[in-house]
C-alpha cells in the first residue's frame, strides 16, 4: 500500500500524458485519411489525365502506404532506440510528424501525397512502439497497466479528433489540406514537451549511467529506489551473459515472450478492428445508410463519430480495470463480445440482405457493440503486454518485432477486406438501389470471428497474468524456464 501512496504521481502521470501525444498522432494520422480521402479523390488540382475521380487503386495506395511505412518504422526503431535512447528517438519522431503534416498539407501532386503519407507512416510506426516502451520503463509496477494504457487512450482520442477535424473541414475548398495541417499542433506539443522529460532509468543503467538513472528513479518517487536500481542491475547482468540482442532473441527462454508478443498483435488485427476504423462509412453505405446529396462528404463522415466516441469512452473504462481485474479476464470478456458482434454483422449481411431495415440496424448495432469490447481488451492490452513480456536487453528489439507484426497484419486485413467478403459471400443487391449489386461483407466478418475463437484458445494457453508483477519479476519467471501461464 505504501508503494502506491508514495510515488510521485504527478510527475509520472504528466510524463505519460506528454509522451502519449505520440499515441495521439498515431491515431490522428491513421484516422484522418478516412475523411480526407473523400475530398482528395475529387480534387481537380490533384486528379490528372482528364479523369473525374482518382482511381480506387490509387486511393488504396494513399491509405495503405502509411501502414506499410509504419511496419518499416516499427522494425527500425527497436535498434535505434536501444542505441540513441528512447527520449531522443521520440523527439526526432515528433519532428518527422511535424514536417510530414506540413508536407501533406502543401502537397501538389498525388506522388507527393503518397511520399509524405509514407514518411508519416514511418513516424507512426516508431511512435507506436517507442511510446509504450518509454511509459512502461518509467512507471511503478502497480500502476504500469493504467499508465501504458494512456497511450491507447491517446490513440483513440487521436482517431476521434481526426473524425471531428474531418467533419469540420468537410465542406471547405481543399479542406483535406487543413485536415492534415492540424496534425502540426500535437507534433509540436510532443516535440517541445519531450525536452522536459528524462531518459528512462532502464536505458540509462544499460548504458552505465548510474547517476542519471538514480536521479530519474528518485523523480518517479519509487519508495525504495535502491531496490529498483538493484533489480534492474541484476537483470542486466544476467542478460549480459548473452552475446548480442539477436542471439538473446533466439535463446530458448525468450521464445514464450516472442510467441506472446507476435500472437497478441496478430489477434488484435485479424479480428478486424481496422475494417471498422478505416471503412465504417463504406460499411454503413453498403448496409443502406443513405449517404448522398449535397453534403455527401459530411454525411459519409458523420456515422463514424459514434464509433470514435465509444472507442474513447471504453478505453477509459479499460484504464480503470486493467490493474484491478487484470489482463486475462478483460481479454476473455472483450474477445468473446467481439466474436459475438462479428457473427451478428456477418448474419446481418448474409441472411438479412433482402430486409433493408434489419440489415441497416443489425450491422450498425453490432458495430457499436463490437467497439467497446475491443476497447476494453485487445486494444490496450496487446500494447501493454508487449511492453511487459520482453527481457530488458531485447525489450526494444522484441517490441519492435511485435509492433511490426501488428502493422503488417493491419496492412493485410485493410487490403483484403472487400476482396475477402466478395470471395466468400459474393455480392448482393444494394439496399439503397436494388438494381445495383454490392459486395456482401458477411463472409469477411465470419472469418474474423473464427480467428477470434482461435484467439481465445491462444489467450488461455499462452498469456500470463502480468498484473501487479514488476518487469523484473516477469523476466525472472521466463529466465527460470517456467510456463507463461504460471506467472
Ligand atoms: C490498434 C489500431 C487501431 C486502434 C483503434 C489500436 O490498439 O493497434 O490498429 O486502429 O487500436 O482504437
């Protein structure tokens, strides 16, 4: 109890909030494109060759190049942040976000847009890995779950904010430029804020910078700073027996951590979250929500708002529950709810496609139910677990591999969603215009539900309950060759 009382709450929370601007930018820059694209594709200054609209393949590239950039950024950032330190890497990333926002805002051609989206993607990848890493390394263990989850909250706030900004500029001439430019504000806050924060004690000790590490531990207000320092030292010494990070990575005792990290990220993405985050206007349109008329762009963005809002709200709930209930109960509950709602979306499209009203409301309700279940489970907990299970020496490398798996899986899902639906359940008459045929998305949702069922088994077999354990205890457990489930 004393440890909970004594640590410097204000400092730790403020630190987590500043760093979480990296998460906010991750959310903002992935979300903003959903609305911006609607304006870009019709912008006569960008569309060349006498075409009225940007070909859909080019549109797909504008969306997905960022996710690819993020995969590359995530892979590279492990090594860089182990060498340069977490703090410097986040500062550089903030700068890239800032330059990228301006680059996108003033882009004159589609090629420029794609190049800047790729560059922003690299920054997103680095942030998606570096922010939870930093927060976990400055958090006292009893509050680590909640503090690391602030990052997920920031991602959802970023997504919601991007929907709002999209809506605000939807009726502006070349409004997409403003949508991107708004990203400059959080980039600058992150850039400036980071100069006031310390490097993490774990990284400093690894570098042999005892004095500075001690200062940071004192700032965090750990009740027994010497014990914290000693725990980190002991773990570093143990790991130093290994030759290099890569050889540690292939060490037998590290295998469970890798399986957990890679597996949880696979399941986070292959249960379909970003089909809803990136495509909800498309899905709503296919389900028969009339999106058209004068305010077509505005109307298409509007239904995404409740999705974005519920996502934020339930991430807050997760933050309260994650260190109380623990990770596993939330994962079971959340994933089960996700599976059920995925099945109902699938049923709506497959069996109620001749009943426009049922299709419309069943799919909408299921999506609105799916989001909170994701937000209390795989959303925050996947990122949290990968910040907890890797040993200090390869934490950077291990997390970046898991993060890269997250982005590659995201890319695969986002790029196959429509094709998957079409190849399994074919097409159906459009609820808006029965003479028109549209893709039946039902098949895709059944696949994500099936993946979710395998995910439940995975959680049961491999996921440890890390609640209340220090990073050193978790590492020790693996070092002794014990099964993750027995933690
Ligand atoms: C996922 C993102 C997703 C977001 C939605 C994150 O945890 O990694 O892919 O868009 O949650 O809130």
